[in-house]
C-alpha cells in the first residue's frame, strides 16, 4: 500500500466546506448547552453539556459533557 503525503498539490483544493460538514454530522441541528439528566456508563447521572444536537428522527445527543454527578 502506498501512502501519499497530505502536502501534495492534489489535496489543496479538497478542504471541506461548511455545507459538507453539516452533511457529515448526519443532518443534525446543534443548540445551546445546558444541564440534563441521563446515563453514562450504564449509570444514572446529571451533567452539564456544551451543546446538544437533534437528529432527523428526534434523537438528541449531548456533547462536551462535564461536571458529572452520578445519582
């Protein structure tokens, strides 16, 4: 298998555009952060999150979790 350097000219015009990043995110819509109850590692807890994102089917995922308190 031959590996090519990312410094080659053929990669210079291939940076992702904002619209492409949205598609990579699965079409999710991000919103403001907050505090919520949920589960982590199979245990109930309360935590702060940096932002959440809602998928097309209504599933919400929370990102940048911190200040985790297991209940």
